[in-house]
């Protein structure tokens, strides 16, 4: 994986991360018709596949499960559209964006207003060592890890284990953690968001159970939700947890540098890029989050230097699962074994 330097060269001369902001501002305006189209081609197939999977229950549980696995891809895409609604990038009308996001949040099991706030914190503090703890994957520095007691080191190692992050974690996050507004417990607005979403989810599941019994829940709802959640957690992880990402102390941290150079450009096959709504072009998204997801490819087309920065293929991304500790000296994310060899 290659990383751009702090100054990116272009045909018009050097551009710092901050300079790119004014360039990217030209891509922020959404095409309303395109936004509605993208919404439709995500939600309509999701409901059609849900109905098809329910119909297939009368013939084959295996067929129902297979359809549910496919439908997980559309649920993932719905989450990325909810993500764009949270940034106010999909529609000019903020109220419309918010209500579309809230409705989609029922299907993604994500209380929209709670998530929008925590995700906003993530965008405003990504890579800042002094502001960890909300909307991010918990990351310790090598020095912090060494200073911990053995039991705290063990807890951290268990937390960072791939089985915890990508097998247990998605279910815990979407089925349990999202049910209450963690980190925002003192604000009524976020309790309303969480409880209203919970009520809508319970109502929908009760109706499914009443009309179809337990099997639609077990073979349609659970598989599609868990697979989509796992894919979403993995995408979020590799977008910031790669070897040459950026973590800095508060006095050295700079918002635009952290956004551009601390976020990956995850190069996915075209089908996966479509279902993930271009979220792999994360370095551009973090630098200017108001760009609609369908215009991110325009940015790469027009600015080749951004297309080559922070590139990571699917094969290369697999190595990110073994990176756990930030080394402030070498400015790299390391595995536990690498950190141990440095000490030796």
C-alpha cells in the first residue's frame, strides 16, 4: 500500500491537504434525481428480495438463506445511504435527509440521530490521540500498552482479536450497543432517537413473527443483518486501521492532514464498490464529507493524484487485521509481535 506525502503534487503545483478542500467543494452539490434513483435501486430490491425469501420458505430453507445472503448487500448499501444522509450530502433539504436516514435506521438497527452525532465526532477527531473513544476502533499506543497492567493488556488483546472485532463485534454493536445512546446518555434527543428506533424495530419484528412465525426472523432477518453488519464493521476498520495511517498528539494533530492521509483508499471490485456506495474512497470522503457518494468517482477521475493516494487492495487489506498498536516513534500501526520485537 502506498501513501501520499503531506504535500500532494498535481499538474497545477503542490496542494496541501487543506488546499484540497476548496477543490473538492466543487463536487458537493447533489443531483436530486440521481439521489432518489440511488435510493430506489437500493431499497426496492431489498424489499423484493425480502418478499422472495419469505415466499421461498415454503419450498426450501436453503434457498431462503441464500436469498438473505444476497440481500445483505442491499442492506449494506442502505446503511451507506443512511451515512450520506447523516452528512447532509444526499439532498439539499436537511429535513428530508434526516427523515430518510431515520427510516433506513430501522432496517439497519441504527438510531439515526445517535449515530449521526457519534459519527460527526469521529470525523472531527479521527487520528487525534487526545480524543479517542467515540465513533472509532479503540487503539492504544505502544507506550500506553506497555504501561498497562497484565490484565488490562489481556483485555485489549482480546478486544483487538479478529474474532472479537469481526465475529462477535458486529452482532454486539448492532443488536445490543445501538439500543441505548452510549456516550450521549444525558441528552433527551438521543434517548428519543434510540427508543423510537427500538420501538419501530420491535413492531416490525412482531408483525413478521405474527404473520410468518419464527423462520422469517431466523432465516431472513438475522442472516442478512449479521452479514451486512460484519461487512460494515470490516469496511470501517480498514478505512483507518492500516499501517501508514495517522495518529498524533493534540498539539501536532491537523484536521485536514488526518482526514486525507489517515484514511485509506480501499480499491474494491466494481460490484463491491457499488454495494458499498464508494465508501472505499474514504480519504476523499473524510476530507470533504459533503460530497455525495456517487460523485466521489468524479473526484478520482478528475484528480489522478488522489486516485493513487493511500491505495489498498482487498488482498492487502487482510494484513490490517493483525495491526493493533500505534508506534509514535516510527509513525506506524504495528502488530503485537512487531511491538514486542521493537522492545527487544
